C-alpha cells in the first residue's frame, strides 16, 4: 500500500550533489579564464564570488571588480585609513 521512496530520495540527493559539483566547477573555471582578467584585476559580473583566487593560486586571492560589494569594501578600507589619520593628527 505504501511505496518506499528511499531510492527516489537518494537519487534526487545524488542529482543535487552532482549539480552543485558542476556549478562549483563552472565557477572555479571563471577565475582561470584569461578573458576575465584585465591586467592584475579580475572583472566578472557573472561570478557571484567577491574574493577569488588569482590565476596562479600560489599568489593568493584578489577582489572581483565585477561585483559591486568589492568597491564598497575598498571604500570602507580607505575611509577607515582616512579617519584614523585624522584622529591621530588632531
């Protein structure tokens, strides 16, 4: 009378895992694409990450300048430095 949906449930979980893996691979490949790099700056508005690895990961990380939040972060850092300098010299 009752059907056991454990197989269907595990299949959908497997499909979700596979979908997440494919999405991760696509996002990871974005930062490796040389067309998304403007000199030393990474610019890709389709990439949802704010901080991305550089082309050579041993060089560290950089900001995604295609994402608006990265500009807000830079402005906040500059504002903190300016306020700190003003407070020191008062």
